[in-house]
């Protein structure tokens, strides 16, 4: 136990160390950036905090977020710090580097309400640039397989040549040596959806050379969900990489029953030693864009080519015919034309369309006197964007069942935002404000699906183990002092789909690298976050 004065001692809390073992009453001491003592801490500190009645846990890890731009706008990371999140992991399918001059132009043209200069080229340069501006949480990233494809092949739907595939693998190796945690794919979005299994195995194997992980949005969460799962297993077996499924779910009532079989197959592969896990957000609705309803041929060539196609009446008629099949002939739709009332429009770029924020596709179609699909096409063209949407396509029973799985961690799949400024120009999914407190309130305290110690393990230790992040994720002396103290009785998420800009409550104190970022429920303004690098990093 420490003998010289510490910077902070949290006294008389209930210590959940992240191991999953039962908690114990005790103290936690912080000196500098490290945990100096746990248990019965003697001595004094510059600041002593009464933690009686509070749970003290390792800081929560968000293994899938979209904070890459929101942290540029506001490094305080308010919505996530107030959830107890101390590490943001970015890069689902598309990362902030490596870039070419052409990709920099593409990124600038696709910027929405948050505008910024692109002062970096590599992924490492972006992370260092962001940390240098000052951020409250730690930050890490995967390298996006979609970006790697665009870097070499552009946005065309074609196979890579052997030389092009070698260039793509070399780019993955470069990013891994810089500290990427692995390579990630998003296989329903352009250009990632153009990659075949062979390409994904090649990129995953390059990441595996650095002990990196392959993270994936499955090619389907609907009609061909189970087939997409088998593709994932093939990639992991043949690449030698570890693998994780982003936001595990079955989309659409016709597919809900497939989750039982999916879990059975995953657990069978795990029993054979295949290193596969998953993460999830605890809501029965997803959030993406109207591009998610499009067949691959419509997206071939990139965003501008897609928008040009949508202006062509013949293309529109073809799309309406194909999308109206509602899953026949293997078509994998994330929404169906018969349920536009389950599609909430939440993010537009142009001021003229922003008043439609919060309306359903059905409501807007009725206002305009056009069919739902025609309305969707019109909105994409008018906004020159994918148009941000929320889809109510999931089963609460499935969500509850997934929460119970010991190999599933939790994420926000969202930017880190605040109820002010530029963030009020759109409506996020409530997961942006509530994912982690919702697990602790709804599924731990109220419904008792899992214990509090198990929830903490899966919010901190599990993702650190999966991502090979050292000396974080548990309360251990000598490990980094990423610490959260919360009231397990009062913790609660408040964000809703109608009114999402509401902070969660119950998180009292958050420390990042030993510095208090949240004190007594209020942000201190501190920005001690740093870049966290993967296991293959050459740069220290």
C-alpha cells in the first residue's frame, strides 16, 4: 500500500475490479497516472473522496464508436464521459487514415455540420493530431478495410488484382505498425460491400501478423444473416486473426428467430477454440442511413455516382421493383417499403431539410404526396447525403438474450455528443447518451439479467482482453487509473428516440489516466486522453 501521499483516495466504496468476482468494500488510491493501492488504503491524499454507497469500477471501454469527428468539435466527450467511458475505439469499416489527396477531397466533401481541415495523412498522424488538440477520453482506432479498398481501388465494384491486393495488405501492415488495433470491415456499406471473402481474408491475415483483430459489420443482419455469419467464421479460420462481430443483431421480424441459431453456432465455434466475440448496444433499434436499403449495383462508383443514378427515372423504377421484393430472391433489405413508419429521419446536411428531423419516412411521404421509396430517393438527392436514419427492426427478447452472453461486450455505435451547439442540428440514436447506464439500470438492477460484477467485466476487462490493450480494464495496483465511480441505485439513462439529447445520470466521478474528468457529476474540463496503440505497434 502507498506510503507517500497520493493525489486521490476514494474512500469506502464498493470495489468491482473487473474480474467478474464479487465486489469488496474498500478504498482506491491514485498517484500520478496509476492506481497506487486498492483495498484498505492507509496514508493521506491531496484529495479524499467519500465513495460510500458508490460502485468503483475500471473505466468503461467503448469498442465501437463514431467519435472520430465529434471529438474534433468537442474534446470534452460529454455524453460518453457521463456514461463512464474512458476509452473510445473508432474505425468501423472506414478510418481517418491512411489517406490520399483524392480521399482527402472526398472526406472534405462529405463533411456535415462538423467542419475541419484534414491536417494528417496516416491513421497515426490523425490520432496524434486529435490527442494534441486535447480530448477527455483515451482514443484508439482500427484501420478500415473500406478505406484501404478506396485507397487502392477507388469506389468501383470490382476484384482487386494480385498487385493491388499486395498494396492493400501493405497499407494494413503500416497501420498496424503505427498502432491500429486491427482491421475492420463494414460489409453493407460502400465500398466495403464490394470486397469478396478472399480480399477480407488477405487483409485480416495482414493484421494477424501484428496480433491484430478482425472486426466486422456482417454482410447481412437480415435475410442472409446466418450465411454472413459463416463467412465471418471462414475469414477467422483462414486468416489466423481473432474476430469480433460489431453490434450483433437480427434485423426484421422475419429474421428474429435466427438469433438463437446464430448464438448456437458462435458458441460451438468458441468451444472448438475459434477466438470470436461480439459487441452490442442495448436497444431494439439501429441507426444508419438510407444507403443501407440500396443494392450494391446502385452504389457502384461512390456517392456521386449513386446520387446521379437516383436522378434517372429508369433507375428509380428498377430500384422500386427490386426493393419491393422485400427479401425475395435473397435480397437483403434493412428496411421494407411496407414499413416506412419504422424509419425515423434524424440527420440532414441541408438547412432546408432539417425541419424534417424527427419525422418518419411515412410521415414525410404523406406530406409530399409521394411513395415511401420515391420520397427516400428525393431526400437523398436533395440533401446530397445518405440521410441519417433510425430503423425499428429488432426484437427486445433478442436484445435481452444477448445481454446475458458472457462473450458480448457493450458499445454506443455513436458519436460522443452534447445537448448544445452543432450537435443539436441532428437527433442521435439514444445510445449516444445512454448505452452503458442502460445496461446497468435496465438489465442489471431492474431486470436482473446479469450481475453488476459481470456487467463491469464486460464493459472494461473483456474489451481490453479482446483488443490486447495492456494495463487497463481492471482495478489493479500499477495499472492506469481509468476509474469510474457510480451510484448503482440511481444510475439511469434518459435519452429517448423522441428526445435523445439527455445526459444519463448516476455517474459521479470519472478519472482518465489519473486525472479527474468528472467530479460530483460535473465535467472538469480536463483533457488527459492519450492514444492507445495495438499489440503490434512499433511506435511507443
